[in-house]
C-alpha cells in the first residue's frame, strides 16, 4: 500500500467518531448499486473491517438504516442480504447525478423560486426548509426559497417522496429573470443573501489538501495502486467525503461563484483520483462483494462512464472491460 493511501486510511481509523451509517450509504451508492444492488451482510462486515469499523458497528448501522427506510433486508437461509429501498435508491441516484457529473448545469439566467403562501405550522415550515435545503435551495426569509437551475417538477416530486404532499397546495413555484435595472441589487447580492459559501469553500479546500498528496504520489508512481484493498478503501473514503460536501453544495453555476472557487479543483481532483483507483478497487470487490447465495454480481457497464467526460484516463474503460471478461 502506498504511503499516502495508508496515511489517509489511518487518519480515518483514528477518528474519534465514525458515522458508519453514512459510510454504508456511500458504499451502496458507489459500489453496490452497479453490481445489482444487493449485498450479503457478511460482505459489508468484511469490506468495512479494515477501516476499523467492527461487526457490531456494521450491524447496528444497518439496523438503523433499515428502521429509517434507507435499506430493506431479505433472508436466504441463515444469511441476510440488504438493498436500498425505493426512496433510498432515489436519494442515491440524485447524489450520483451530482458526484459523477462533469460540472454544474448550464444556467439560463432565470431563478427558480418557491413561495410559501400557506399558513403552515412551525413544524411543517421547518420540514419544508430542511427538504429544500437538501435540494440546494437558499432562503430569502421564511417564505421565499430560490435556486438558479433546479428542476421544479423534480423538486415537487421529492417533496412528495419526503411525505410533504399536504404542503403543496400552499406553495407557488415561479420562474424569474433579473431585470438588470441600474442602481438595483444583482445576482451577486442574491447569492450572498441566500447562501453562506465561505464555510463550504473552506471544506472544499480541506478536501483538496487531504487527497492531493495521494494524487501526486499516484501520478509519480502508477504502481502505487497495486494494492487492491487499499485502492478500494481509498475510493470509498474519497467518494464518501466528496458526497458529504455535495450534500451542502447548492450547485451554483460558474457565473454565480466566487473567483477561484475551490469546489472546481475538488471536482477535478476527485475525478482524476477515482479513475486511477477504479480498476484495482473493482478487482478487490470481485473477491469480497457477494450476495447471500455466495455469488459476486457482475459490474454493470454504467460504472465505466463515471467522470468520463474529457478524461485523459478514459483508456481505463478498455482495461476494466477486459478485466470483466476474465471472469
């Protein structure tokens, strides 16, 4: 295992508090879904053990994720296997669109707004605010939420899935354009009011600092990924850390972001590092990711397209395809 990879894994192991449930969600989204979506509990335990997450912690986290309707289980003899629920799979699909996309979508210079016209109870207002926050919306007070590029029908569908159907009659979705009148506030003022990007920018900079040393080492020594377990563990931590940042990122278009926004550097770093880790990590999964009947599901071709746009390492697709044919 390379020095930089070992250092990052050791840093994770030494954390005082590890959120095993969140890590398992990252594992399902990045690893399990492209291999059929089902995994034996024993495989989860074996895969996460080298990160210092013991069997009891895995079982407890899986139990809670099942209770929270992220996962559901099926017994096969004395073994149990798990898969994402419909709502859990939807959330992971939404996250995947952010994680593996080339960049934020093109902006048509119109703002998506959701106005609160209903007289909602405080608990409903808080539930709505939280649900829209996770979809990237900023707030202009308690009754106006804004986003530059959200798909409004998809936003409303997500509110339905979150159990907020009773609120829809009191919401008014709008499209608005900046009139650009002289002497009035502009888009930069709106962004500053709706979002605090300073803390997010700092978190992106820390992500770059954490993983840049690994990328530098792998660029200078391609054989550093020869340790397949290390490649898998680092890939999981990389996507887990990046996913957690994206959960807080409103995905603003480039025109609305501060100059030299560290989120773009983080995206490019994640893309480069992920593609370098993909092949050896999948070889590790060929041995350890099993369903309850002991079968290793084949890798679906869609995984080859992750981070593929304008990727100098796109040739890895051929390597992975050839590898898949060996089985």
